[in-house]
C-alpha cells in the first residue's frame, strides 16, 4: 500500500471505519473484531466501487452503487448494512 492520507473515520456498533486516500484510490476500510472489508474507488471518484476482504486484498466484486458495495462489505463482516458507520468524507462514493 502506498502512503495514505486519512481523511475521516467513524465508529459505531463495534465497527471502525476509516476513509483515506492513497496515490491511486479512495478507500473505506472497515474492521469489526478482526474481520475486515474494504471498498475502493479511483482517486478521481468516478469509477465503479471495488469490494475487497482487506484494503490491499484482491477484488471480490465491483458495484456502481455505494449501497450495494456497503451490502457486500456488511456481509463480509457479518452485520446488517445499516450497522456500518460511514465517515462523512466517504458519503459520496459510487457512481
């Protein structure tokens, strides 16, 4: 992973969310008791969202909509999508 600039973070329901920028991507990473999931988009913010098991992991699926990506991330963490905290900086992810 390249150097990251943390933009925003949030915590709720035992889940930590960290939104940050790398040279190439916007990343929203979740951690729940050691279980992880990540949603990534190109730094320009116009490409499909990639869901990964970890921020640096292999892509599992791509989505146009943020809601669908959040659903998949929540599934990886074993929680309901509404339980995921979304930092303000990441609220505009998706197409």
